[in-house]
């Protein structure tokens, strides 16, 4: 389970609850964004260094991708057709040490 928030200053602009779970041999990315109906995206095996969840019937995005970019890094992207054009939004993540994490 995860939660993403977009803020401007002290104001919450939007949020999204995400859950990834197994349904048989398929992984499901279930997203519940603020102000929109929930959507599910499915990824069939194999699951290697890149995982692509897809729902071609969804307005935008139609795909959610996660790609391992190193031992502590991950590249995520959302992509799909909007307004007749293919659009991609990319997010780069890397592991950081938490101030309360004593295991690193």
C-alpha cells in the first residue's frame, strides 16, 4: 500500500492511494486518486527488472511502469494517449536514509 500527495506550500493539491496485490498469476496496481473513480491496471508475468501495469480502457494513464535503475534506485512512469498524443510523465526515486532508521 502506498500514498502519494502533491502539495503547494501547506496546501494539499491532490492525493492518491495505491495498492499492489496478486490476483492469481497477475499483479494488480489499484489506484484511487483524489476526485476520480478508482482504476486497476494489470501486469502479467514475467516480472523482471521492469514491471508494466496496463489498462487500455482507462482515460489517462493507460500504463504504469516501474524499472529498477540500480540497487537503490527506481524509475516510475505513467504513459498513455491524451488529446491524440502519447504522453509520458517520469518519476525518479532513490532510497534515502530516514532520520529514525538505525539499520542503515
